[in-house]
């Protein structure tokens, strides 16, 4: 099975000024594409050659896992962004309020997790098997699917996600990230 780079659901300049076209050119066009190319080379003549991305993530380790998980993580991240300003829909807002008392507390905890993740990785809002929500940090290419958690939202805190626009100002990138979250998509993920 040949993996391909999914199309962005918006133009490369659509997230400006929060994320520049130049950042997307590198982050999506080069980093994301490299993970796709690497995985396609790595899975030739292996047990992973004809299975889907999520199954590879759940079963593989080493370079195959790293590249498959980074394809998934990046696709999930890019699909969770939108140039259209929108607010959390009733369903996702209700479950956020139930788990974090209110949206501001969730936003503060999520932002703090993203600010304090040392090195490279991801911060996720996940739904657990009991339907409760949790904020988790993962290092490098790690992914919540490995722990039977359902991802709803993620922020990429690898430096390549923000360095061209923000240099070492990760907190500013995180604050602006909240301007471009696609809450409609997050709500769809919740109800799937």
C-alpha cells in the first residue's frame, strides 16, 4: 500500500498571520512529505507493506513506527486547523466543561502542557475509554493510539512547527494556535 501526502484543507497562506505560508511550505511540504517518502521505502517487503497507517502505528516500532506516527500526527494536526474563526460546538464544549470545569481552564492546562513539554513532541486532548477527556504529552513521534486513547485535538511543539514564525517564543505560537483551531473538525472526531 502506497501512502500519500494528504492535501491540506486550505491554501498554504490561509492560516496567516498565525502560521505563515513559509512555515507551511516547510512543515507540510517538506517535513510531512519526507515522513511519507521514508515510510514508503521502509515498508517494502515487510509485514507492514499492505496495512493501513493506524495499524502500522499500533504494531510497529523503530523507524517504521516513527515515520507512520509522524504522518498520522501531522495529518491530524493540519486537519485540526482552519482559517475560519469558529467556537467550540455545543457537544465538545459540554464535555470540555464537564472534564475541566470550563473552557478557560482547559485552554490554560492545554497551553501549559504545550509550553512545558521538554524537547520535541505533541500535546493531545484525548478521549479515554470511559469517555472522559485528558490532556497528554507525547515525546517525538509517540501517539495516543498506542495507549487505546482516542485523539481529538493536537498541537505540534516540534520546533519546525513554529520556529520560522516565532523563533524561540513557543508560548506565543501556542496562544495563536487557539485562533485557528477547527472546532467543527474536533466535534466530528468526538462524535465518530
